[in-house]
C-alpha cells in the first residue's frame, strides 16, 4: 500500500494518484520484502512410510449396503435475515467507473482516477447538461468537439449549439466538468464566414493548438509553446544597461544570439533559460541542444526553434509522437480535424 502524504489515505501499490484527494503519489516506494511461497521449514523428505500410507489411501473402499430410500423432507422455512451471511449491496451500473480521460477502470466511489488523477467526483456530481440543439444538417455547419484520450481513442463528444458564439469551460458540464485545469469560462468558439474561430477567454492555463509536423509556426517574443510536460516561452535577450552611477554590469554578451527559451514553472515565474544561437536549436529527450531527459512525453528529437529563409524565427515539430502545441492569444481560425489542448484534455474540432 502507498499512504498519501497529503491526506494519509492508503492506496494500492500501482496507483499513481490518491483516491482521496487526487494528489500524485510518491514513486520511490521501498521494495517489498521477499515472501517465499514454500513452508518455512521446507518440504519433508519422502520416506518408505509415507509411500506406504499414500498407497493405502489410494485403495478402493469395500462396497457398502445400499442406503434406505430417503423420504422427501418437508420444505424448510426460509432462514431469517440475520442467519444469512452479509451480501454486498448491489451497485447500480456495475462495480467500476471508466475514466473518460485515460480509460482506466476505477472502483465505484473513487473521487479521482488512480491512473491520471481525473476528477471523477466532479464529473459524477455535475448535473447532466442538456443536449444542445444540433445545427441543421442541410447547412453543413455542424461543429463537434471530440475529447481524445492519450492513446487517440475518443472519450466523448460535445456538439456546439447553432449560435454565433459559445463559451465552453468547466461550468459547461458534459465532457468538461471533471477537468480542474479548465477555467469556468475557458474558451469561446465563433462561427464566421463558414469557418470556426477559437479564442482564449482569459483562462489560467491557456488554449493550445497542435502544430502539423514539419510545418513551421512563426514565433513572436513572449509566445508560449508546450512539448510533453514542458511549457516554454520564447523571449528576447535584453541587454542590461549601466547602473545610475555609470557602472557597467557583468554578463555574457548577446552577440550571435537571437533570443532565449525560458521554462515556465509558474504563472509569472520562469526557471532555466537557454540562449538561441543564429543557427537555431533542437529540443528533445535524447538528441538535440536542449534535452528533457526525464520527460517521457518528449520524443527523442521533438522540435526545432530557429530562423528560416526569411530571417524570421519559427517553431517546427520534427515528427514527434505526442505533438508540439502553441498557446494562442488572439482569435485563431481552426480547420476541420485540428486538435486543441485545453486543461488536461485534447479536443478534435470537426465541422
């Protein structure tokens, strides 16, 4: 068992997230002591006496006289309720609930998914959202958001109502209800000129668009993108001027560099930063200039940041397994089949 350090609830050894509070469980568990499956003193040696006893036990029994005919016994009265062994209460809908995000089967009553930490309690307590009216099929403007699991399978669908603009978020319910990383009003979708536009409505964690492999995306200073579990911001290299009394500051010269990549570790906090030379940099888990060796969701060689022929700086996914995502600020036009990352969920936009 793994005891949650946050709420002290005991969890099974293979669980990754606490069933009581949803916190991530510690991975560095002590190895279990070896428990042999044999008796503590071994198996007794086979002797002539034990062989003879076994042979005697195997002899057929002598025939016995036939038993007298049994008379039908009167039907017994049903035992009282107290005499019956306790039986588990029936659980409606089965004894488990499937996580809509990762597909893990959890015991009924779990508040959080043991595999990915998805808020099952919020999903269960949320009132069923009324099905929004579907657009007329003849108009050809039906828009559906399909939630995708990590393996690419579909976890649920949300058809957008046939209105010019709709806000989605945790307050929307449906497939959004259990994701605590979604803001109550997270993003808006607008229909205009036969196209769908998505906009971040000031959410805390942002709206990200998945890049197509080997198709460069132009970066501006302070743009944010995500690979695996790493959130990275493209920043300008600003030269620090002298102090008020004219003293020059120590520091590395910025000659030959076009910017830097800073890891975002909080809302207004960055961690390590890496300068970008004029030739550009590659990011990955095993190969490249900037490595994230402990992030299993980053591919061996994941993406590149650097200038292209026009002199502008671009972000390019080089064929990663899990994709490269760019956070949008202004309104972004979506093509049918494109993928959004909002909160902990991936959504495919179909229309």
